[in-house]
């Protein structure tokens, strides 16, 4: 798991998983895995699936790097409190799954709550050797 600052401001955590390091065959299988983890969590709620690859490829001016075979976002929320209006800026959460010929990259923005950040990091790592 690596942490980078994307576009000089967004703290992004990434995990690259080679296809020989996991039993998942494609991005859709990983999506279903994450949906199950979210469903089993006591406060997380699955919201939607965004097929980023389909969306971008459907636009005449859409550009997708040739090495990307699929790209999806699993959108969910941990929100059990609504203490102020600013919390809406960091909710809901998203885990990105990008499929390449030889592997997958799992990406997510840093979660403001340290305990819940650990949960998302554990979910991402669960793809390895699954």
C-alpha cells in the first residue's frame, strides 16, 4: 500500500495486485467482494457502482489509457454521525478498481477517521491471495 499526493492535494492510497497474487479474475469480481465487505460492516452502506470505463468510453472525446482494461468505483458511506455540514464534503467514500492485463490497482482517498481508514485499507489488502 502506497500513499501519494495526487494533483498536489489529494491523499490517495494505492495497492497494485498482480493477477497471479489473487483469485479474482476481473474487476467485477472485486466489486462484488467489496460490496459484500460493505454489507457485512456494522455501519457501512453500499450506495452505487459507477462504471467509469463505460462512462468514459461512451463519450466521443473520452480518452482511456490503452493499458486500462476496466475501471469501476464502489461508492459507499460510513456516516453514522452528521456533526456539521462540512462532513458532506468527504462523504460518501469510493474505492476505485482499475484492471490491467496483468493486475489490478485499488485506490481510495484517505479516510478522515483513522479507524475507518484502517477498515478500507484492510478491505483493499483482502484482494491479495483471496
